[in-house]
C-alpha cells in the first residue's frame, strides 16, 4: 500500500486524496487550519470545501507537516501556486530522500515566471525524474461524486509516471501518462486565463459564438506558448490541453469561469473575492503567463486583454474590441 501525503486541504487536494484512497493508498493530509484537519481526521469530512462528502477511512489529516510527510512515498502538492515556494522551503527537511513529488497546481510563479515543477525542483533540489504533474479535465465536485473522468500524469521518467498513475488509478479515475511536462503544465496554467475571458464575455451578455471563438483562439495561444518553450503540439489536443480547456471554460463548477462572469458583470477583483471568499488561480497567474509570453516573443492577445482587465488597466467595455480588432491573418499562422 502506497503511503501518500497530500499537502493542502482545499477542494482539489481533498478530492485527489479520495481518489488515492479509493485506489488503495493510505493518505495523510496536511492543512494550515487545525479545525479542518480535525474534521477530516475525526468526522471524515471537509465541510468547508466538500460538504456532504464522506471521506474514506484511509484518509486522515494533521496540521503538523512533519506528521503528514513522515514515511510518505509520494508527496502531493495542492497549495495555491503563489505560496508553493515558501511552503516547500519549510517542508524540505521533512520530505524523504526518495519520495516522488506530484504537483496538482495550475499556475506560473509571479516574478520568476517558473512553472510549478521548476519551483519544486529548484527548492527541493531534486531532478525531474522525481517530479510529476497531474492535470486534465478534473473538476473537483464531479470527481468527488465519483463521476468518470480521465487525467494525465506527466513526468520525464516513465517509471515515475507509472508509479503515480498506479497510485491514483481508481475505478472512475483513469490516468494516462505523458513525458511532456512542459506542455501539460502550461496547458493547465494558461487555460485558467482563457476561462476568465470566457466568463467575462458571458457576464457581459455575449453568446456562444463569442465564447467558442475565445476557447478556440485560446487553444491557439496556449499551443504557441507551449511550442515556444519546447512542448509537443500533440499535448494540446489531449486531455491536459483541449480536455481541460473545455471543462474549465464551459462548466459553472469552474472557479475561473465563475470569477470571470462576476468581472464581466462589472465587479472588481476585490469585490469578487469578497463574495466568493477566494481568488481564482487565473487571476493570480495571468500577469506571469503574459510575462512568459513576452519573454519568449509569443503573441497572446487574450491573455493580454485578461491581464489588463484584472489589473484595472483595460476597461471591461473594451474587452471584446481588444480581442477582435487585431490585424487580420491566416488562422493557421
């Protein structure tokens, strides 16, 4: 039986803990709030993020990271992307020398413009062969209800990818492996920004043609950036690319899409945070995604427009115009 630590007790971390337990692993979660850890350990529930879901008996939680990480073969990282570096620095002495890390995070670090696996490798001083990424059309509420879905486990080392895939292979959760870590990570991070744009135009009252156009051109932006950074084009037609993009842009369960709807209705970022009690990852990473694109000379008009709106530099009324007024060119260019 695999011994897995899940660092983070949010909705996706908790859901993935359920998947791991259903696949046969013994899971200990870490959370910064003792009361949430107590609810998971004592009552087998996480009422703040997944109310009504009974967690398996093989899932427990503790607010002491040392307890959660003790003896873990696999360390799953499910904290907000912009807090990863600080958390890892504290956890580094507690992570076993042969443990495999798994990133569930979909973001780009502000300032450094690094992907999450790059931050993990840098802080923990581990090679890419011990560093895996999980991404795909994985809306937490549906998976928590054990609805069938597929995902991608990406690692440059095939054996590590297989180890992680085996650990999370549940009857309703089908992992595929991929060696293209760059493509899988960028797809997951940038699709959040595209979903914000889709939500914005929906909030503005625009229809399905507008949303379909943004999704399609958004995929083109994601692919351009990924290829510029060395990713394989085929990755973006798969589960981590098109699959995750469609789910995130179309579903009302998507935090980024919903956040964008509120912005499209005229609310500020602070106002949306106040009513939802959380910030969508795309809001935090939009500027970093745009910075990465500029650093590599990649044109990303949707990411540019979303970043401008989020920062208050582009009026919402100019969003649609800014997306559609660019010089004409071939669709395949």
